């Protein structure tokens, strides 16, 4: 495909998405700068993935079509999860769940076709790549189904849903640049595996933030109890234990 405004949009939006996503993950969650970086990441990733998927359709590159749609889905559902405070699902969530199911089923079908081929690949893509992205799509759909059945999510679960979807979308964008096109970077970065590190960095940060969110309440309770114990030892006073909130 010759150079076009759509390709320029795809490249510029992808670069802006990588930069803004890196800032969003580094800033304190919920702060003003984090929200600004997150909104920039949201818009740029939607533009990047939509443009990429459209160009892939024109070139009959189905794996890139699925990858673009999956990235669009992850970013959109993550953003809606963060913006909707009440956590109640709606028509958007039902539609998104169907999209994830379709992408996952299509990717796994391609994966089995690749695995059963003589080369172990389909359209030059190994079967493992199809299975990996297809599994991610189906896991996402399972999370959607769980949320729809429960009537919504809140608290730490809502934050975890937002975090992992945003971070995994950033991982897909990073892999599409650093791993799929290493020739764009100096040989030193390729030899020292810097490109590999930049690709997996979103997953590492995702793991860190997910653990921090999941265990934040536990850490907070332990910290409060420790301070109370120190206070009791210093004053020798007896106070009734504070009932844990449910």
C-alpha cells in the first residue's frame, strides 16, 4: 500500500499512544496528569488501531485486522470502565463482549489452521501468535460475561479491569513496533535486547499495578494496625479494636 494520509495517521497515533501510555503508567493513578495522559492515550490508540485494521482489510491481512480490532476493544472497554463510576453495564458492554468472542474465535480458528499446515503458520504468522491473541480475546470476553452476569463491578475489580486492558493494548502497540519492525532501530538496540525490554515493559508495569491495587486494602489495614500497636505500647492504654469495614 502506497504512503497515504491514513498510514500517516496510523504511524503518528501509534507513536503518540506509546509515549502517552508510558506517561500514564508512570504517573500517580487518579491524578490530573494521569487523566490527561490517559485521555491522550485513549484517543491516539483508537485512531491507531482503527486505521491499522482498515488498512489490513484492504490488504487482506486478517491477523492484523484481528489485532487492530482487539486493541480497539481493549482500549475502549478500559476507558469506559474508568469513566463509569457506578459500574453498571449497558448496551456497549454487550456489544463489546460479542466483539471479543468473535475475535477470539477467529484467532483460534486461524491458529488451528496454522498448526495443521505443513509450515506451522498461516500467512507467515506462527500458530502460537494466533493462539496467544485468541486466548487473550476469549479471556476478555469471559471477564465481560462475568461482569454482565453480576450486574457490574466496583472497587478494586474495576481498577484491575481498567489497568490490565490499557496495559495489554499498550503491549500490542509496542510489539507491533519494536518486535515486528526492529529494522527501524539501530543495531545496538537490537543486539542488547533493548527492544525486547521495551516490548515487555507494559506487561511488567501491568503486573506491578495489579498487585498494588489488589493488595492495597490489605496493606492499608496492616499499616493502621501497626500504628495502633505502637501507640498502645507507648501509652499503655487499652482501646477497643476497630471493626473492619465490609
